[in-house]
């Protein structure tokens, strides 16, 4: 190759390779320091778009998990109040049995009734529980089954909102479960079921084991209810608690499914975005050596012009 003064192709080639390797070294350094492969939009435009959508889905998934956990807290509070109601009705039934004791005087029966009236108020208060201002129980009239028509809330268990899976969370009718429906005051129509064709549909203090206050004590006494009334009320409460447990179980499974889906989404996003440190460290070492070698070779290429001076001085 001819020796010239105005141009040095060897040095120019070395400079091009040095600049290219230095750019790759800077990118590798940025990936290692940031932990992400997508240091700018030009790195992987398609991957960047997918990662943004997955990131938004993960955020929605996190919010859905929080919503389901709040719903679990809701049914747990429901269960606590239903359990307390069952204990109250059980004690009422015990009082009613003792009330029938022929050896008890009228004063003894009044004492039993005094406790019964207090328990009625406590049972009513158990049906008035709230979670963050939302009523735990329904005060609606009976329709079909154990859930009042339309008195439910839908828990969204997917990051897709209402388009995804949902769990129906019932505001259980605890107050109705302890209220006699038949107009004649018998206990035959107190069991859980359809009361559309018989007797009273709404809560009535005169025929309920629960009362807002003791003001009805003069007309409603422990003797106003048969033992069967308490037995059927306890069966109702047991049925409602079973329904609550079924809802709680479903929400637990929904929560586990959401957690698994979130982990899988995060893994999918990680494959697109996160830097493989082992692989990137190898690249970094490679480009670091190439930059150093390129700088040395550029220096050597520039020194080839020194021979021109030697020829001119001869």
C-alpha cells in the first residue's frame, strides 16, 4: 500500500471500530447500571410496548388483590357477627326451655324474660354491623333463597375489571333469619326458603327474636315464642354462616389465583425488560477489551506516518 501524507486509511478504520466499540461499551454499562435492557426506546421498540402494557396490567392486578383482600375482611366480619348471633339464639333457646319449668314462679320467669329482652337488643345490634361504612347485612325483605334480590356486591377478581371473573358477595339477611313470617305467629315459616306467598315478608319487631330496643317488652315476651322458633332460627343462622363460609372460601381461592397471575405477569415482563447480568457482564468485558485494543491500534496507525519524516530527512 502506498505511503501518503494527506490520508491514513488504516487510522480511519481503527477510529471507526473504536467509536463503534465505545458505543456498545456505553450501552452495556447503562444496562448493567440500570438493570434494564430497554435503556431507550430504540433498544427494542416492540418489547418496550409490550412491557408497558404488562406493567399496567401488573398494577391493576395489585389493585384487584387489594380489593379481594378487603372482601375477605368483609366476610370475616360477617362471620364474626353471625357466630355471635348463633350464640345469642342458643342462649335464648336455653332460657325458653327453663321458662317452661313448672317449678319456676312468675318472678323467675320475669327474670328470664329480662335477660331475653337484653339479648334481643344485642341480636339486633349484631345485624347492624358495618365495614368501612358498608352494611354487612341486608335489611331487605325475603325473596328466594338466603340472599335478598339485588342486595349483593360484585367483587372483581381480575385485572380486566368487569370483563373478567367476579365473585358475588351477599349482604346476608341475618335480621330476616330470626323473624317469624306466618301471620299467626307460628314458627313453621321461619326456615330459610321462599316466603313470597306466606305471611309477613319484612322485619317485624313483634315477631322477631331481635329488637332495636326494649320498648316491646310489654307485648313481646320470652313466652311469645315457641321452642321451635328458636330451633328454626338457629338453623337459619347456621345456614347463613355456611353460606358465608362458602363465599370466604371462594374469595381465598380467587386471591391465590390473582397472586399467581401477578407473579407470572411479573416474570413475563422481566424476560423482556430485565438485564441478564451474567450475559451482559460478558459483553461488557468484551467491549472493554476491544475499546482498549482499538485505542492502542489507533495510536499505532497514527505512528505509521513517522516513516514519512524519516524518508524526507534522508
